[in-house]
C-alpha cells in the first residue's frame, strides 16, 4: 500500500549538528576561561542558547548571537570587534554552500519514491534551510518541501490537512525525539526514529518503548526493508 513518508532534513538526510558541536568546542578552547572548565562553559552556553531560541528562533545567526552572549556573560564584558571577527570565522562553516549527506540517502530516496509519496519538512530559518536543501541535490525526490519555524503537533496537523494525507498511512522520519517523533505521534502520525550520535541536546527526550507506532531503525538504509 502506498504511504506518505515525511523526512526531516538536518541530521537525518545530511549531517548538521556536528558542525555546531565543533564550533562550540573551538569557541571554548579559544575562550580559555581562567575559572570555568569545559563542562561548566557548555552548561552555560546551553542555557544562553535556550533563551535565544525561545526569543529569536533557530539558525546559525541565533547560534552566533548565543556565542556572543555567552562570551559577555563569562568574561563580564561586551564582545569587541576583534572577538566578533573571530566568532564570524567560527561560523563561516555554515555558509560554505556544501552539505554532507548521510550514507545511502540518495539511493534510498530513489527506491522509496517508486513505492511511496515522499515529503520533506525541516524547521529553521527559511533562507538557511533552503540553501542546504539546494546544496543537497535531493529536492527532486520530494512531492513537496516545507520549511517551518518549529515542529509541534499542530504543525503536523496543519501539514496533514494541507496535503490531504491520511494520518494512519503517514510516517514522520527523523532523528530528533522531541520534534520529529513525539510531536508527530501526538498529531496521530506514525514515526520512524533513526538516531544520530550528534543530535542536538535541545531535541533529546525519552521515547515510549511500548509505543508500537514508532519504528526504531539503526541506519537510514534500513528504510527500504520496511517501506
């Protein structure tokens, strides 16, 4: 039976958060704080980042803002011009115009598209997400692409209504427990969880092991044995 498969993008189709993790590591090493160790600085950065996400949304520009705010909090002074330039160097990786696909993505999408209807839904800053979509070379596999500010149950309900999809035959496929799996299940969709070791800390959440509406896979390539 033909089904609707909705794919997350960042850290499902291509690597993303590992880039942010590397920048945070470089930032902490460069900071060389005289008192706080790595773990404490990471904790403070996450706290600052959560506040900025709530106020300003997602994306590399908000991430850069969080670096600057974390610097000001830890060093007890504003970011200077030289320091701002250094942070811009850290975040240049986000505008490189390239993405690193996870293994087998293109071949799997090609095969699945012969049997099912494929959709892409990603959250974040529209221009930034569109750049990654274009760079991926995957857009032709999808019947439609949606870039949304956040993924909540109502986001999925709206998508289902707009695309006239049957929730019972629609699957959300992603690596983020909070926004890809739990939110989709709350909206009545089924879900496929494919973990990524670098999944963003803000997306971590416990999944219900008794929920038979969630399919747990180890790799993206395994999708073709189930769909």
